C-alpha cells in the first residue's frame, strides 16, 4: 500500500510538472499582428526579435503582417493574436462599437499622427483651403475620410468641399501621378514611399499634415485585450519592454534596423524603406518624446484626442482615458529615454 501510494504521488507530481510545463509553453508563445505588410516602419519589432529582447523575457514571439488597423483590432479581440499594432483612433472606435471585446493600448509608438493629405508640389496645394473642389483619393472606409472634418475644423476651413475618389490604396499613387486625382489621403509613412516607388522624387512631394494644423492625435500603438493584460501582466510587460528597446535601437541606428529587415526580405528596396523608416522615426521621436520619454501620456491630451475621435466617428459614448490606455506595463521612465 505504501509503495502504491508513493507511485500515485509520483504520478501526480509528474503530471503536475508536465501540465505546468505545457501551460507555461502555451502562455509564452506570443503572436503579434502588424497593421500592414512588413515595411521599414515595422523595424522596431524585428530589431527586438533579432536582438533577443523578447526571448530574454522568456517569450517566443512571432510577428505577422496585417491587412489594415481595423482588421488587426478584430484579430486581437478574437484571440487569434495576443497583440497588435493599431492606429489609436481606430482602437477607440473599435472599443466603442464592440464593448464586449475591449482592447487596451499598452505602449504608444507614434507620438504624432501620420494622417496627411499627400500631393505633388507642382499642384501648389499647401493648406486645407487649397483643397476646395479638388479630387482626393480616399473616401468612405478610410481613416482619412472619417477624420477629415476634424482636420478642416482645426484649420478653420470647415466650408471646404472636396471630391473623394474611392479606390483601392494601391491605386492612389498611380492615379495621382497620372493626374486623375489632385491628392491622396493616408499615412505619410505609407503614401510618400509609395510615390518614391513610382519614380517620384522626395523633393517633389508635398504633405499637408494633420499635425501641422492642430490635430493632436496619437498614431500607431501596441494593443492587447484588457482580459489578456489582466491575466498575463508579466507577458505584457515583456512584450512592451522588448518593443521599447527595439524602438530606441531603431531610432539610434536606422540603417542597422533596415539591415535587420533585409534578413527577412532580401528584395526590400533599401532607399525607399529607409525613407519610410525615417518618417516613422520622426513620428515616434517627437520633441515631446525627446524631452519626456517614449509613451509618456498627459491625461489632458488623451482626453482631447478621445473627444476628437468621438466627434469624427460620431460615436455614441465618450470613453474614459483609463479604459483606452494603461501605463502600468511600461518599463521605468529611465529606460524609455532616448539618449
């Protein structure tokens, strides 16, 4: 009997160890979905992966391309991915429309919104008022269309009327080059490099940036579900820490970051992706960040941004800042300073 009890005890212990190991392994396998196809903008993630910043926290991280921020939000909310890189206004809109699947931002990458109207200098369009009657590639379903009233209001140009041309994003650039539209709307880090890929010189591109006319929105941010964050705080801290280190390294040495990306895609065009990354770094390493550190969020600015998003999308409720962003998973401020 004593021998039998000992055998049962050993069996239970072994089973517990096995189950614990299995559970541990499962919980540490982390999938991150990007907002779009892998480009220079995404270098911080792959630098962190290449340098082992995630694995040092015991995480086995895989990073996959996305199909737009809205699609990424859905994929994370459904549990297919534990984390996603989503434009902050898109996340706020998603949360308001899907209260049963709340996402929460745990690290802000873009301190400044990349939303802009992109045109050619030869068109002589420099400010919102100049867009009166112009054809702009964009239209319903695109963030630029939904937020355009915010842009006009901030610029005191509410009476400006434009003609939206709704086509697939890959057609924006070619249509503008062929002068079938006067401008295109979207993210500077996506749209400008797309024009360079078509043979347009950077010196010939004009960006009418939302941020230059008082539209103070955050851009891309790392999100997860509130449930996952509550249940796995150490994992969230590990992912945030890794991305933070990858971001700082990318800002300090952009070319080295591009070299890391080239390991993943040898056909990547260095010159185009370097410009894309430079634009992204500019949106990340703003004057505010240089002074205060990465992902430092003043409550007043967050409230103002939420109000702008609610107005733009005509949302039925105004969420509170604490339901949209949490700083409790961030590394110490000293580790978020770019020196």
